[in-house]
């Protein structure tokens, strides 16, 4: 498979003796080193000449999030799934980073033709569990309510697209209509409208699809 052939092999040996370069491959080395240097648990980290980091859990979550993203950009979902899954399971991480972990894990699974696993990464139960555990740990949702809502919306729309890929159009439509019912008409993202048009067309409801498009043009 293409993603397997493009895996970065022997990254430490290749890059330790090379000068720093602004490349994704070098980013993997830097981020991997960051994880190795961070202590397990909540032990403070010295960052001379700056002040020490008292709780490195958020820093670790940020590194995991970036590492998953870089591996995806390098075309290696097998490597990307590891930090993404670790991020999802990190209860002390900010909720917006854990939700991004869900998106990255789902994308990695899709690239590996694992649609069921991808669907699990985007499930409503998992999203709600992450929100609940993070709010319990931090007292409130971190990352900004608006950011969290936007990421949650992205997860829901990606889940709808996955169900379309699996030809489970009825479930895709049910999830999408339920999500749109929580938004004002002027808040409907274009991706949601196009998904709804696609579902209506696949189900043979041409008039409904045209009606949705006309409403979109008038808004």
C-alpha cells in the first residue's frame, strides 16, 4: 500500500547528524524527542531560562496532537493512530485536543480501510464521554466553548460522511437531521447541506434535493 511504502524509516539515524530543516520529517523527530523528555505523570518540568511547567499533561497532549497530524501529512496512518489514540485516552488533556484526536484517529483508520473503527472514533458516545471526563477533571470545558462546538460539529459531519461510505443512508440522514435541528438556519455549514443533498439524491428524492439547493441559494 502507498501509505506503508511512504513510512519514514530509521528516522533518528537519518536526522540526528543532519542540520535542522523545516520539514515534516524533522518535525516527527522533534515531537518524538519531546515525548521522550516529558516525565510520566504530573511531575513538573524545568524549562530554563523560562519558568518550569508545573503540570506537563497539557503539553504532552499538545505534542501528541501535533505528532498525529504530522504523521497523517506524511501519509503514514499506522504511525498516526498511535499518538491519536493515546491522546483520546488521556483524561487530563483539554477536551478540544482529545476531540481532535478523534478526528485524526478516524482519518487514519479510513486510510487503512477500517471504516468500522473510524466510525467508533467519531461516535456520539465517545464524544460525550470525553466532554464529561474533561469537565470533571478540569471543572469546565477547556479550549473555549466555541472551539469545542466547532470540533464537535466536524466530528458529527465526518461521522455522517462515514455512514454514507458504508451505504447506511438512513442512519446518516438521522444523525445529520438531528444535528441540524440544534442549529439556526444561518448556522448550517455548507458541508452539511451538501451531505443532505447527496443523501436525498441517493435515496431517489430528487425534488427534496432541489428544494434544499434552492433554500441554500436564497440564504
